[in-house]
């Protein structure tokens, strides 16, 4: 456990010493702010139209449905692109820079390396999502969104981002080239995102399967405020499977 | 103590190391010589557990590097061919990180750090970022990293490459001092270095051991240069062919 902590510290330091962390965090907040601003002004326009049409109609408009949910869906798309860029360096940079030789010849268990790198990226994601908390905070200060639904949505966003982190780390462990790590990570996360699209026309067997495999399906449920064990199991399996495969991939260097 | 037995490493069709065996007794300094591309780095990577051998065994301090890798790795200090530095860390932060992953107790780290900074001539650059250090200083940090946890077995791949003359002398005497308690295997292309530092010499050529003896026996009536040149001249045609075939 001490070794895991050592790796986490080293990784977090690497994020924040280099400009990566600041570029990614600023970019994410900037895009998030733009979405938030647009959704909010659209909401205001809708509100004024509704109130002109009939008294009390504004009750039908709620912040969760018209601002928070679309904001989270937009952020999830940004995460598809940004997370692989956060994780691409994790293993590839070590392999290229020769430090992989140091890690693998030290008395560290493969699991400790994998877990340490995962936890560091996970913490980074937490910071990233935590900072977007200013947008809902504005809504809570000036409106009355449903807090429960909001929290469920954030949990969904966190699980989605964590799954992408696990997948991105896996693709990084395959190569010493950061570009390849990022592109294959992006393809994998995007695939998880869109795999459910043909579900409606894919037949009775394949359709539900594709829908189950899609991150979007599970994520959307949580954004709507529904936390179902089935969705939690899905995310947990995706994360654990990716971590397991990463462990195998790192370990495979030691196989004959 | 390091025991290498019938070690073979193939990269696809290319046989980098073929069926080599040699030993370094406890407390001995073994010079590992050979022309470029003869398989020195490959052998050292196998000894340190970084990559597996295709066949054969390596025992480090009595532990099999393949079956008891973890125990063996605890006892190894390794300076790879290019120093394994994190370019955005300061020298001190880097050495602390290495000390921790090598399993040192937290309380022992400050003393070990001071000691190793002084020994490797790093005190002046202790708070500089390793990415901007000159080549020689990077090499020194690499060396400091290998010895910080006082391992019983040291594997040094061309330790004095890029160092200035004064530092070379310093590092050589450091390595000599380490002998006795530590087993050291070092590769180098500087033959006088071997003559000064090593007790035993192993010369490999095209992945095969062509000479293995105590320095005093080898260089009795001829210079080490002659020994080296003769040893690699009697190279077996078979080994060279495999290399050429693979290159085609
Ligand atoms: N990862 C690899 N994949 C394929 N071939 C490799 C790999 N690493 C080394 N080789 C080949 O194995 C042979 C031995 O290389 P090695 O690096 O062990 O030589 P060396 O004795 O350390 O040489 P030098 O004195 O130049 O450092 C060379 O022919 C090299 O091209
Ligand atoms: Mg070499």
C-alpha cells in the first residue's frame, strides 16, 4: 500500500508540474462554461415565452431537465476526447524515457504500479469534475434544482470518466508512443459511447446487448436521477476489467 | 553473487545472447566486455529482471530472477544504459522516489540521500530539475539511483560514460569501495578501467562468451587490449551469420 501511495504522489506531481494539468483543466472548464452559458440563456428564453403564453407554465420547466442534464451529456462528450489525452502518457512516456526499466526492476508488484497510476488519474478526474461544480452551484444559489438528481448525475459523470481513465490507461500500457496511446484510447472510449446507436434496429438479441454495452445508456439513467445496481455493476465491471487487462499487459513483459 | 547459466535471448530471429554462462562471486567486481551489439545490455536486462530470457537461468544473491523475481529485485541496484530519469523532477525528489520504491524505510532515506549526493558529486545540483542537467550529471544521478538503497548486487551498464576525468576517478574508487560487501557487474568499453577496477573479466562476442577469467590470469603476459582483440577475433562464423541473416 505504501508503494501505491508513492506512485500516486509521483504521478500527481507529474500532472501538475507539467502544463498538461492546467491546459486540460482550463480547457474543460472553458468548454463547460460555454455549454452552461448557452443552456442557461436558452432556458431563460423558454421561460419568458412560456410565462407569456399562460400563467404558471414556468412550473413545467425545470432546471434539472433543461440545464443540468444536457450540460452533463455535453461534458461526457468532452470527456471522451480529453480523458485519453490525460492518460496517454501514463505508460508510454515511461517506456520511451527508459524509466520503465527502473519501475520494473524495483521491488514493486505489478498491481501496485497499475493501481497507483489508476488512482492518480482518478484523483485528477475528481479535481476536474469538482471544478465544474461551480455551474450547478450557481443554479442552487439562484434557482431550485433537485439536489438528488444533480448528485446522481455527478456520480454518473464520475463513473463514466473513471471508466474512460481505466480504458485510456490500458491503451497506454500497450505502446511506447503517446500518440498511438491517445488515438487508440479515443477510439475505444468513443466506441463505448456510440456502440448503442444501432440498438433499435439491430434485432432482438443484438439490440439489447449493444444497449447494455453502451456507456451512454447507463450514464443517461443516472443523469435522470436513477441509480440502479445494474448500472453500477456495469461501470464497476468495465473499470475492473480494464485494470485487470492493464495488469496483464504490464506483467506480460515478464512472460517467457 | 550472480550466477548466469546457459542464458539465451532471441528477439524474433535474432539471437542476441546464445547459451552464455558465467559467475560473479560475492564481493567480486566483474568486468563485462564485448564489442557493440554483442549482447551486454541484453544480458544485464535479463539479470535485473527487466526482460525474461528465452532459455537459461539467472540467480541473484541466491534467488532465481524468474521464479523469485521479487526477492531478487529487492537486492539489485541497476544503472541502465541510459539513466532512467524523470525529466520534470529535481534530483532530490527523484532520488527520494527511487529510495521509496526500492523499499527503504522512511527514516533511513535522509541520511542515504545526503551520502549518495556527496558520493556522486551531486550536492551542487541537488535542487535542479534532472531534465536540464548535462549528460555527465544525468549519468551521476543514474549512478546515485543505483546505489542509494545499498543493494548487495550492482548491475552497471557503462557507468562512467560521459563523465569528466575527475568524476571517473571518483566513481571508480567508489565502485572499488563497494566491492567486498557488494557484488558488482559492470560493462564498459574502457579497457584501462577494467584493469584498474575489476577482479574478473568476461568477454562476449556476438552473444557468446569468448573469455572468462580472473584479470591477473588473463593479462599476465599481454595487455588487456590484446586479450580483447584476440578474443573477439576468434569469433565463430555461426554466430555472425545469425546476426546477418536477421539483418537481411
Ligand atoms: N528490443 C530489441 N529488439 C530487437 N533487437 C534488439 C533489441 N535490443 C537489442 N537488440 C539487438 O540485440 C543485440 C545485442 O544488443 P545489446 O544492446 O545487448 O548490445 P550491447 O553489447 O549492449 O552493445 P553496446 O556496446 O553498443 O551497448 C544487437 O544486435 C541489438 O540490435
Ligand atoms: Mg549496451
